[in-house]
C-alpha cells in the first residue's frame, strides 16, 4: 500500500514539476504542433492588443459613449488587453523554448495574473447581466448609478485578486506543469488542494454562469412583455427604445456566449485532470490548446462590438482614419 502511494506521489510530482531537459526544445509537442500554435498566438496577441485599445479609446474619447454598460465593457477590454500584453507573450516564449525559462518569481507572477484576469472577466460579465436585468426590469428607476457600477467593477477585481492570491498563501501552489505553456495551480494531491479547485470552479464559473443564465432569460422575457404592451398602446418612441435595449442585450449575450465557448474547454480540462487518478490519460498538448481557446476570447470581443454595435464600429473607423471625425454616441439612452 505504501509503495503504491509513493508511486502515485512520484507520478504527481513528475507531472507538476518543470522538466529540465536541455537542448530538447520541442520535446513535449514537436514542430508540427508548436509552429502553428506559435503563429496562432502571435495573431491573437496583435488582434487582442489593437482591438481592445480601440474599444477603450472609443469610449474614452466620446462623452456619449460613457454609459454604465460601456464602463463594464471597458473593464472587460482592460482585462483582455492585459492578458494579451502580460500572459500571451509568456506562453509564446515558453512554447517556443519547450520549457519554463523565466525563474520561480515570474512563474508565481504568471500564475497570479492568469487567474486574476480570467476571474475578473467572468465576474464582469456576471455584473453586466445583473445591470442589464435591473435596467430592463425597472426602466424608469435609476437603481445602478455610475458610482455603484464602479463599486461592482472594484468588487470584480478584488475577488479576482483574492482568488489569485490563495496559491501564493499556501492554499494549493503555483507550478509549471510538464507540457504546459504557462504556470498555474498544481494538480490536487490532497483534500486541501481539492477544496481550492472546487472553490475556484464553483465561485468563478458555476455561480456566475447560473446568475447570467437567469438574468438573460429574464431580460428577453421582460423585453417581449414590454413589446407586447407597447404594441397595444402604439407608443412608437418607447417601442424604439425597447428595440435598442434588445439589440444591446443581444450583443452582450453574444459576448457571454463567446466567453463560455472559449473558456469552457479550460474548465472541463482543469476539472478532469484535478480528479482523475491517471493524469497520463490526458494528452500533454491539451493544456496549451485549452489556454489558446481562452486567449481567443480576448481577440473576439472587439470584433463582436464592431459587428453588432454601430457606435463602436463608427469609433473604430474614426481611429483608423477611415472616415471623418464624427463623435459616435451610444445607441439608445443612458438607461443602458
């Protein structure tokens, strides 16, 4: 029994610890996987940085764009841009080298920032859904002021920072795992590590997902009810406002859907490797692939805004000098 336990611990440590195989750059994945992955992440970095800068600049430059909804969108863009500037290049360097070469300090920092930006993003999306639900359920009450929105944004960052700090304080630990392209929490090998994994998954994926599903289902139901009442009264101006609300809600729902599509593979992967006994059943290349899916999300949001929102599209064209400077204004009213 003790021999079996020792072998399990040895296997766990081998999976968690950095491999030190000098001169074998593509030991884990091979050129056939590394070259296209490097090209893809280089494209993600460029698109994410430029796209999210345009989102931020568009809102900051034009007073008409500084709505409460766009405050959340700017916060999401900041988290996405920081992911592209700080974390993606580290993944690129690590994948090219085939091993972690940046030392323990940057490994701890990398694990911290990866968790910080991911958790902040999903909690920002959760607060967006809450904000839109309150705005549509109580359209004539200014329930969420700009100050309250700032508090919600601050809460997203504070909770994200707290969760990202847990491994640094001894609740689990940040390591470089064989075959990965970044540092992150070690694979759980005792009940303390498992409790950390459960807390992170439940509080930063399952709970926000349940809240967002509830809010968006209620949002579209409320909009349909409003439209039905408006048709009976033939109030054209109010009908236009509700349609604007619906368009904005659809855009935000697409942002949420994109986030879930991109990050769900990572959640499934991390949960699987945390609880299966034989870690070797999961191919090493899955780790960088699921992180690449998450990185894709940072590049997608600016595209969604430009495709679905005329004001952002107009702002992008102005920044790229495609058209004359005509200040864009948010579609609809400040109720958004």
